[in-house]
C-alpha cells in the first residue's frame, strides 16, 4: 500500500484549476474583469473565438458562480469571481517579475 500524502490537494482546488486551465476560461474572466460585456462583445475581445467554445466556457463559468448575466444582459463577475481575480493579482505580479528575469538572463547569455 503506498504511503498516504500528508498534504493532499483538496478536490475543490483541483476542480478550480481544471476549470481555469480550459482554453479561453482565464481570458474570458480577465476580459470581464476589465469591463462586463455582451456575448458578441466578449467574442470580439477574445480574438473572435468560436461561438460554441464561448458558449461552453460562459456556461461553465456561470455554473461555477464566477460570472453572471446582469440586468443589461452583459456578463459580469460575481463576488466569487471578483475575489478569485483579486487573488490572481499576486500571480500576475509574479509573472511580470519572472518575465523580466528571464528576459534579463537571455540578454546576459547573448552578450
């Protein structure tokens, strides 16, 4: 019998990472964060992704209660979506630092 993991990954975290790892999911959230929008507006802002993929992702994100349709018919973040993206700010900051480090390392190697 294999030893049990002393720090198992919670199933809810795995489910969230699975959802966010799906093609276009994070981009949709990021676009809605910038400005709520209609289906067509989101499709344009997401580089004209296919209607079927956008429909599927919007459905999944709504089922996860990360986005909702507001009274104007636009997609907007829910309170859960707002809180999730606030936590992703730290990852965004880290990736910007990381990208600068990598760019600097590549420049050092080229010299």
